[in-house]
């Protein structure tokens, strides 16, 4: 089931695995005045995977802001969290300074203007807030990008989509910002 949470202006967040009806029933049945956030687990650990397979720097910036907002909320609740961002396809553009010339993911003007800012924000999410960054090895190999040209904070995984599916199987909520 798919719950669409509309956000102002440019983007929507899709959360898989929850239905609005289910959430309303739980709230009414338990008498709770607040709704548990995406990825809440029985042990209290919040597990969330964001999927970045797109090329738009504005959309990527929106995703980074959403991640930051989620972490601020979790920290306000003193909740433990495990947030991952899995990159594949066009998402590789945000993990390297390489222009990826001659590939389907080649740098454009919009990325050129914002690359450093986006990479700095992403590095901060990793270094300060412990967000894990994972890149699809299939994508990296397909474009011939040397491992040394990928941001050092990024872990390579054999397949991005397989990683997303595995994380969902482990109880991670799936979010894709549009």
C-alpha cells in the first residue's frame, strides 16, 4: 500500500508499507494523540532507507532536507535511528566530483552550480548525524567510475535495488522524495 504525504511546493514523499486507514485505526484504538514516525520498530530503533536514483539537484536538496528534518525529530524524541541513502543510476552524480562525461549521468549546469554545496551537506549528514551512504556497484562499474573518485564516506553495495529490497525486508521504511 502507498501513503502519499504531500509537502509544500516541489515534492511529495512516498512511504511504502503503511496505509492511512491502518494508521488511523491504530491511533483510535490506542488513544494516542501522536502517530509513530516511519520506520518505528518494536525495539525503538527507527529504520529508514531513502532511495536516490534521480538526477535533479533540487530534488536531491529536498531529500537532504527531509533526512535532516527526520533526524531532528528522532533526536527530539531521544529515539535511536538507522537512516540509509541508497544511490543507483542517476544518483551516482551526487557522490563524485567526476563530470561523468559520455555517460547517461553526465554533469549538467544545474549540478555544476550546486555540486559542492550538496556534497558538503551529504558529508555532514554522514559525519555528524551518522547517515549511511551506499552506492550501487553495478552503476559505478557500468559508467567506469574509479572507486577512488567516489566520496570516501560511501560504501559500495553489489546492487542498489537489491540493497533497498534487503533493507525493507529487515524492517526499514522506504522513502523516495519526488
